[in-house]
């Protein structure tokens, strides 16, 4: 886009709220409301220096997420020299690590997604429910007697990493390594970048070796409770299998896509409940009465109200197209703002109100179209188990600090808290 802005566009640009500031990270919703109303498809300069289109209205967002002219393949974007390496757009250098579902288009995407779906089935996830419950209880046991905790570091962070490691079939004795590597990845914003790259490399190296070992030892027929990596190796479609490299990339994306998202579902969700006491009491009563219906709608509403994925991942125009009346040029990056779309009053009545019983709630928190979250059943299981266990075991749980003291991570794609200090009546040790 090289056209000069019209006078109206220039006036709007001048009035546009400042994005990507500290205040914005704390509460981006007023800025998104402004964009939705005044500049629903808005070209902005990201902190990395790259210019991208932000799509904020629900109808446009849903259309863009399903638009085949928007590619996930970063090769369609010509990254400007000044922004190289800073954008978070997966570059050539990382091609081997980053060739996975979220960076590819059909027909490769269709083939890989079909194969992984054969191993990562809702049934496999449902069978995993007792283990998630055991993990949630075990983590709470570690701080229950203290009467206080940082729920991000002691609960929301370890739960998904141990869960996905177990599901994949990473031996228990190696899982703390994953915890450390994942910890480095989640500290991305403030942590040393070299450390993140090293952690990713170690994780990938470990997974490649594990897959190699498991393939060599794979029994001829699947056994009950077979782990997901064995399932990935075994999965076949019309005689086609995943190569070891593809299986390693797949295991990595399951970890990568399923980890920080779930940390933030538990973190943002607990925070929303603690700051909406009436809703929280209602949910607590429903859980006590064993009414699972409200727990299910509650987790969906928490995803809509303050979900973990603020912006969907990068998309690039493969040809000139129009979104919400705005022309987009070939190669332009498009970022669909899920957090803005999910508060669009044209789709959700009282969008800024948290209503755990909300029914007509087709939110975009898990995306839409062919890249719709593959791990949604696992995320729901983890979210529901984590929140129900917290509210049941620590019924008088409350924030230990004023909400204004809480700090949000400033990343582009994810939305989540750095820490969540809480207090509660200490539990006595049960022998
Ligand atoms: C609350 C937790 C989660 C949220 C909010 C979430 C959200 C999303 C979203 C928004 C997308 C689409 C991104 C886009 O189109 O740009 C996505 C894709 C994906 N998610 Fe999740 N996710 C969660 C948990 C998980 C878990 C637990 C796993 C697996 C263990 C997982 C695996 C994936 C994969 C593999 C994709 C890519 C699918 C594809 O490209 O076909 N996610 N997720």
C-alpha cells in the first residue's frame, strides 16, 4: 500500500488509540472497541516495524479466518530488511522447526491434519480425564497448606506442560526438562532470546530422538492407552504415514500450540472469576451440585470474554482482496484480532459482560475454518478440570493483590498474566 491517505483517513489515524503500550497490554478492549467502530480493518505498524492489517469485527474476522486467499505460508510475505528476525513471522532460518500445521496451506495442510486427527482423537482426550484431575489435585497439594500461591507459576503453568508430556508419552523422568524449556519459552518477552532458541532446539532434538526410539520399539498392534507419539507414528491415510520429521514437527506444534494457550485459559479464566464474585459463586454452586452444564458454558464464556489468543496467527494475502470494504494488497500481512471480534456487539449482546451461562456463544477463541484449534477438546478438559478443582478445593480463593498491580505479558499473539498471587484458608495435610 503506497497510496496517500485521504483527509478522512488521516483524521481517523490521528484519533486512533495508541496500540501496544503498557496500558493497552493491561486492557486492550477499549482500543479494540474504537477500531471496530471507526477502522474495522486497520493498517498499523507493529512494534517490530512490520505493517499489518488488523481485522476487528466478528463477521470480517470469521470470513478472513476461512478465506483461502489468505495463506499461512510465510513465503508469501516479503519481510522488510529492517524488521528481519524481530517480527515473530517464521523465517527461512527456522524452516525446519516451523513447518507445521499453522504455517502451511492445503493440500499439505489437509494431508497432515487428517493424519494427526487420526491419532489425536476426542476419545483419546476423554480417556485422559482422570490423569488431568490427578495433576490438578497434585499441584494444589503442593501449596494448599501455605494459604497462598502464585497460580500462574504453581498451577496454570505446570498443569498443561505435564499433561501434554503425558499424552505424548514423554517419560516422567524427562518431564521436568520440558518444564524448564517451556518456562524459557513462556518468559520470551523478558527472557534472553538466545535461551528461547536453545530451548526450542533442545525440545525438538529430544522429540526427534524419542520418536526414533518409539518407532523402533512399536508393537505391531496398538495397545489400550497407547501414547500419542506412538499413535502419530502409526497413523496412516491411504497407506501414507508421517515421516519421522513430520511426526517430530507435529509433536512440537502440539506442545507449542497447546501449552501457553492453556496456561492463559487457566490464568485469565481464574482472574475473571475472582473479579466477578457473583458469577463465581454461581459457578461454585453449580459445581457443588454436580451440574456440569454451567461449567461447560463458563469455560466457553471465559474464552470469549478474555481468551488466551488475542490475535490469530499470521496470514498473508496471496492476491488482491477486500475485507470489510478495505482493499488488501498481495503479500500484506493480515492479523485477525480474535479478542476484538469476540466482543463485537453486532454478534454478542452485552459483549463486555461476563455471563457464564451465555448460550449463543460461537466465539472465535479457538479460531475458525481449516486451522480451527485441533486441541480444543483437550483445552476444554484442562480448563474445566482446573477451574472446578480450584473452586472446589479452595472455596474462599481470592486475589492477594489489587488488580491494578497485576502485569500482563506484552506479546503480540497471546494474552496472559505474568503472575496471579492468591490467598485462601490453608488446607490441613491429608495423610
Ligand atoms: C485454551 C487453550 C487453547 C486455545 C485458546 C487455542 C486456540 C487456538 C487458535 C485460535 C488456533 C487457530 C490459530 C489461527 O488460525 O491462526 C489454534 C490452532 C491450533 N491449536 Fe489450539 N488452542 C488451545 C489449546 C490447544 C491445545 C491444548 C492443543 C494441543 C495439544 C492445541 C493445538 C492446536 C493446533 C495443532 C493448532 C493448529 C491447527 C491447524 O493449523 O490446523 N491448541 N488454537
